[in-house]
C-alpha cells in the first residue's frame, strides 16, 4: 500500500520567516495530494491540494509543489504568523480508492512572535 | 446540514463494552470515510462508503470493528468488546464524490477505553 513520509516532525520559526514541510510517497499511482491543518482538539481542515497534472499551486501565503518523478511534494508557508501554529499533515491518494487518504505523521509548526 | 456532525463528542467505555459512533455527513455527499487518529499521529484510514455500499474496509483493524451506512446518509461505526488500544479520536469525513476530491471532516469522537 501507499506509504507517506513527512518531515520534519517539529518546526519552529520566527514570525515573518518561511516554513517548508516535505513529504514523500511510495505509490506512483497516487494522483491527489492534499495538505491539512489541525489545531489542538479540532478537526483537520484542508488548506491546499494539488493534483498530479500540476507542478505547483499557490494560494496567498501558501504554496505546494509536486515532483512526480521523485515522488515528493512540499508545503511552503511564507510570512508566517502566530496563527499558523498547528499540526500540518500531508496526504496522498489514488482515484480508484475513492480518494481514501494516506496521511503522513504530521509536522508540529510553532511560529514565535 | 452545514457540516459533518459526529456524536458523541466524547465517549468513555469500560474495556469489553460495545460502542457505537455516529456520523451525519453533509447532505447529498456521496462518499463517506472513517479514520482513526491516535494521539500525536496522523489519521489512519478505516473504511469508505459510496452511498450505502461499503467499497473498502481494508483499514478496519479487527473483526471487532464494523461500519454501516444503510440508507446512504448517516453512518455508524461500531466497536465490539473495546480494548485499550482502541482509544483514539474517530474522524468521519464526507465528500460530494464524482471528481470532487475535497473532504470535510467532522470534529471527531474521542473514545477512551478504561
């Protein structure tokens, strides 16, 4: 089955700096890659996603890049703010699984003022 | 409804007790998923429904876990003879399906087995 590796497990940055979280996946059939933000005790919330026919996608301060050849994708957050502090999960899925998600173990991001 | 609703929000069960967790998806959403999230971990896939059909149950950890969605809307995840290792947050998610990949997660049920 699909195996998603995520690193780092913790990341601390100063407000205004950039943060980068990287994930790798094992199944070349995976074609949908969402990122979720989860605050303590709350539900995971989709922040950005990318499909395999696209190499990069941006949404304001957030961007995701995908390298299908190398089977890795990354989340980039620029101009970080304290409210960006949360756990971030990457995931990979395959269309014929109904898009059941295989999650990474998460990155705990702390943005200090 | 406006979002995915799960109940109860918290459940404490004695070891060996049966529990039933409910998920009310967004109205009209075809796809429904159950995930198990242990403390400090990412969600782990349990099972997937498309309407009332359970298309994938490969993630259910044992035959003590059973899920149903008899009318293609509300779903119930049942755990029989609960064990301490079943303690986790159980998340339900739904999507419109048919090429709409975006999930909406519920707030989850935190199950503690004592």
